[in-house]
C-alpha cells in the first residue's frame, strides 16, 4: 500500500513538473523508486543527485542528509486541449509556457531559465485595457468618458477576469509551486485574473493584436451584450466600489445602518457608505445587504469619472 507521505507528496505535485524545496522524510527508498522520485541534496561540492535504490549501501549513504524530492518525469499539462479551449494555436509555445508560469513555480525552480509571468501580466493588462476600451468606444459611440470608464471597470474587474480564466480551464494548466498548490492557488480569483492577463500577453507576443481581439470579443460576448446603457453600475456594486477605492489608494468603504423603518415583517434598512473626500452615499433595501448594494450603487454615481483611472 502506498505510504501516507508518498500519497501526500504525489497529491501536492500532481500536474507540476518543478523541483520542490519541501523536505520529505521517512519515505522508503523502494516507494520513492516505484513512484518516480529522486533525492537531491546540497553538499560542499555542489548539488548532487542520487536516484534512490533499495540497497542498504544507498540508504546508509544518504542517511541523515536533508533530502528534497522532485518527480523524474512529471506530466506536462495538456496544452493541446487547452489551446483548443482557448481557440488559439501558438506558433511558439515558449510564449504560452511563460504565460502559464506562476512566480511560485519559478522561485522553487531556482533556475534562470525558468521565468515567471509577472511581466506578462503587466503587458496583458495594457493590451486588454486597450482592446476593451476600443470595443466599448465602437459599441457605445454616444456615451461619455465617465460611462465608458464604468463599463470598462466592470468588464476588467478581478472577478470578471477570474471567471474568464475558469471558463477556459487556465488554472488546470498553470505551472504552480507546491506551496501555492497546497493553499488552493488554482482557484484563487486574484491569481486567475492575473493569469488571464498573462495569457493575453502570450497570445499578443505570439500572434499580434488580431487574435487577441478575437479572443476578447468571444470571451466577453455575453457581458457586452448584457450591458445596459441606462444602468451603468451593473451587478455587484460593492465589489466595483471597493476595487475603485483601492485603486485610488484609499481605505475600504465603510457601511453603517443609519435607520430601520417599518414593522418587523416588512422592515426597510437605510445604509450610508463613507467615501474619499468626506462624501457619503445612501441606499435602502429590505435587507442590510441589499441596502449596502444600493448605497454602493449611489456612490459609484457620485464618484468623479477620473477616480476610475
């Protein structure tokens, strides 16, 4: 039967092709050999690799050393299937692999050849912002800057981008470090939103702006169709307000119930939210949550357009 330590380790590195720096002790040599791992340790002469055997001599030689484990032949993510879901075939997959490499993976690799995707996130954010802006400009030619900015903020919010990443299964092919893997990194909204931007950059570097625009138009098709010019504040007003205020470097909005009216079976709540500059906005609803959303909606109306960046 597979030992518990081996099982835990295999679960931790499933789908990951990176050497890890997590010490694992007490794993029998035969189990290590059977399940495709080898030991790595640092000596005064530099790093040496030992494939563990079952012989007593091998075990004694490594006894007491600080061991680390890496998969001998870790599975490569199914990039063919991912490209099919994405609707784009890379000419140079180095761009794709770089886009899919989280900094935790690069850090654990300890190799100058393994680069993370953080600069891709920066580029992808710019490309995405430009193309979403261009699409909105064409779709809503009569809208002013403030309205278009609100639409853009809604479309490129972290929640929105994370949902797009999930729709394409980006988290499934992400190169992720073991620590981040264990903490559920593949499902984190912030990580997935950044990953979506990095993939946008990878496509842009590989094929230029046209395939990126095609992907964005397809990914955001439903969102663009459902945009209501007469209600530019959309669905989750609290999240939208929070992201905008944070981008301004301001403290998070504070909500307070200032009044409760009506009988218990039909109570109405009035909530106020404090904004930068001493402004306040109010909202009313049949629950505190609904009142908070309405207050956030009102706040988004009175915020100056340029506060959205």
